[in-house]
């Protein structure tokens, strides 16, 4: 029984990631047309899908090898690369980017419990770029124990905030309620690190963290 316990750091939450003008640039870039439909947390198991945008890195780890995707991101999506470089400088100094993408959820779209990785050393950084959020809108990111019998953390997608966690942590995106008038957008950076699990300056709930250098080249 004890040999099945996975040791990992708890999810870390950050507020006030970017200046407001830059948050808006990022949100506008992500909200532009170009969403793929039919994306699922698990293609074989899930009945419902959501929206997806792929920016760089592997798409399907079962048939593709991981690689450093930073240069690809810079060539294809310069603004997203500026965001990544800023996050790496301030939070993820020893991390290598292996995938960058965005998900979109409207009312009626739901995620299911899944893990992003099976092996240690894999992490996910989720940025929430929305201008505002109400607790009546749902859309939380929910984290579970390995048996998926208990909620270990529940994070509301507060504007301009982020969550960092071990890719082996079971989690899902809760669907938005019918009261939400738009698309819940999240920006994901999946990383690998052979060093510390702890992002720079991390606490379980971090507030007042230094605001990174403003991203530029919004197009």
C-alpha cells in the first residue's frame, strides 16, 4: 500500500502575474479565431470535448518524443514565447518547455480527471488570463488524490493568476455554469526539470509576487 504513495509538492498558486495591459494583450491573442474543436482530456474515454489551440511542442506523448520547444514557440508565436521567457525568468528558472497550448471551455464543455505525466520531473504551469471571474461561473481547476476519492485543492480561475503543479497530480477543469457569458481560457506551459520542484519564490498561496517584465510584440 505504502509503495503506491506518490511524493510530490502541493500545487502552488500565484497572483498578479502580469501588468493589466499585458494581461489584456495575452487574452486578446488567445481569444482570437483559430480554435480547434473536439479536443478531449482522454480521446478514448471522454464523451464531451472542449476548444484547443496548439502553439509548440508535442501533441500526443504516446506517439511523439518530448523536445525543447522554446525555439519553435518563438518562431511560430512570438508573444507566447515572450510570456514563456518571462515565466522562466521569474518562476521556472531550471525548467525546459516541452509543450505550450491553450484550452477554451464554454457552457456545456467539461473536462475529466486526468494526469499530465506519469514520470517525475514533469510539471504544468497554468495561467488564467480572464479580465474578471465570478464564483457563480464555475470553471475551477480541481486537484485530487491518486485514488481520485478526495479533493486536495480547488483553484478558481482568478484574473491574472496562475497555478503550478506536478504533472502526476490528478486534476480536471470544472465546466462553467450557464451564467458565464463567454469562453473560459487557460494558457498551459508543460515543462521538465531535473532540479527542484519548487518554482522561484513559491509558497502554497503566493501573493504580491514581483510582476514580470512586460511582454511585447502583440499581433
